[in-house]
C-alpha cells in the first residue's frame, strides 16, 4: 500500500442522509487514514430536514470520530456552492470533493498518486451513471452543448464533480469574486496541469435529479461564467436598430420615387420604424451597462453557515505533541498557551 506524506481534506456534501452519515465517514476514514500523514473530513450539510445535525453532533463528540469538521447551512443551495463551502475552509495540501451517493472514495488513492506526482487537478469520472428521465437527458445535452460552445469546456466530461485539487488551485479560485459559481469550471480552464481518470463503480442511489432545479442551476452557471448571453442580447439590439434604420431609408426612398403609395403608409411606417429604432438603441445601451456593472459587482455570499462543529479529537495535534501550559507574568496574572514537546518544532 502506498503512503503519501501529505495532508488531505475530503469534502462531502450531504442532505437528509442521517442514516448513512456514520458509515460514510467511517468508510472514508478507513480508506485514507493509513495512507496519508494527516487528514480531515469536512461535511457540508445542505440544510437537511432529518436528524442529520443530531447525528453529526454525536460524531464530533469526545466518543465520536476524529478529524471531522461540519458546516450546516441555513438553506439548501446547489451542489457546487455547497462544495465550495467545504473547499474554502479546507486546510489540506490537497482537497477532494466527493459525492457520497455517486462517487467511490476507494478510487481516491489512485487520484492522490497523480497529485503527488505533480498534477494540480485530478478529475475522476464514473462510467456507471444513475438512470434519468428523457427530459432531463435532453436538457443535460442542451446545456453542456451551449456551455462547451461559449466556454470551450464540456463540464460533464472534462470537469466532473469528483475531483482532487491542490491548494494552489483553491487559492487561485479564491481570487475570483464569484468563487462559488466559478469553482466548477476554473480548475479545467485556469491553465493548471490536469489529468482525467475513469473508473467503474455502481452508484449508491438511483434517486432521479429534479429537472427544474437543474435548469435553474444551469442557467445561473451559464450566465455567471460567460458574457455570451448578454452579448447575444446586445447584438440583437444592434441588429434591430440597424434594420429599422435601413427600413426608414427604404420608406423615405419609396416616398421620393414612388407616386402610387397608399395614403398614410409612409407616415405610419416611419413612426413604427423610428420607435423600434429608439427602443433597440435603449436596449443596446442598457445591455452594455448591465455588462459593465456585472464586471464591477461583488455579490454577497450565496450561503450562510448556521452551525459549525469540530471533532473533539484531532490527530494532527497529537502528532505535534502539544500540551497546554500556564505561565505567571510579572504582574501576577496567569497566561495560558500551548507548548510543543516535539524536538523538531
């Protein structure tokens, strides 16, 4: 078995999985604890409505599981935003994002070996997929086709959600004003060294995804990561303005060179084309203004953490051999701090 001298963070996004939480975390601990120097498991609870919080409070108690960090959100957000909650709080040299229902953590050591060899981004794609409705598959194909056209990357094939990122990549994403939205595609388009791996493992659930929520998330992702939709609006506005301008010229030419024109046609045509010309100009200026304001805006966070739980037992502190000490100062007060007994520290 390979041993990797690194600190790895594992991010799980869960919702209403109270019955499976302990087995998910225990399995992750068994897979990773013996092959890395240090590790932490980060659970992002996406506003669960079951007993998940109670379970995680028990798992982070003194008799619970070590190296566990929990962030409970106040409201449900999309999976990318929830994943980013764990990513931006991770301390590891490498951070793995895993969906416990569809991804296999047993494949993580293979990904970690690539990262240790110097790859900044390791993507893993499970060849076995959950069955989805025909409508969902159609919307899925349309979205990824458009996204690939506008951004040059097919998210499902070239940037799957199961990934292992180096700290350098996460620091790069943190510099973006919309980190939670751009986290999905930036690792694949930021110029980092990357590799894509495939494996085959049966998903742990066959729960269908909700089409309406997927469409909403896809539209927000498409609009937030490219200016193409708004550029399309401004281009159509410019085309409308020019078309109406040429039509005005055509109407004036008809009035000058034609004698058998219906009464009132010239005035009505000029009125309508002139109004549409002005409306198109307004939309053009408004669209450009929206693009400019969007480039300057820095939106508020898309999420809020209601509770934060940390394991009572952190093994990396034990390895540092840290103990609490009390020191008396000259004025009689007592200062409490930590001291390391490690000779190399």
